[in-house]
């Protein structure tokens, strides 16, 4: 029987990544790793939420969604670390103003 593949998911708030979760297997035999992204990502979430008047509301919490699980060949810890590094490299800066404009346009 082969070892289950690691699956990686990213938690987003209206398109801003904030956390990475990687899991292999289920239940007690499963392995899991989680990584928060650097503070600048959550700071961008807070800035958008404040400008949109969403802080402390259900709408704020409803903005968090997990992305689709993606397979990864590494251990959960290594997969979470690698995915977080890719996200950091892809988003050297988070333009929260553009995200706020998109939310206000709805």
C-alpha cells in the first residue's frame, strides 16, 4: 500500500493569502502542518476590512475561504514551507487598495 499524498490548501480572505495547511492521511495517523504567512498579509486583510467597514462582522469572517487542495510530493511540513515561500515570492507586496476597490464595486 502506498503512502497517501500530501495535500496543500491556502486560506484566503477575499483573495489575500493568509495561511497554508498541508495534510497527509486522516485521523490519528495523519500528519498536518500549518504556516501563517508573514504579518504583511494579515495587515493587508485588516486594512481592507477597516476600509470596507467589515471588522467585527459576519461579513469579515465570511471572507475567509480555503482554496482547493493541491497535491504535493513532500512531507506536510516541507510542503507547507515550500508553498508559503512560493506565495511570499509571488506577492512581494500586497496592494490592499486594489482589493478594497474590488469589494466596494460589488
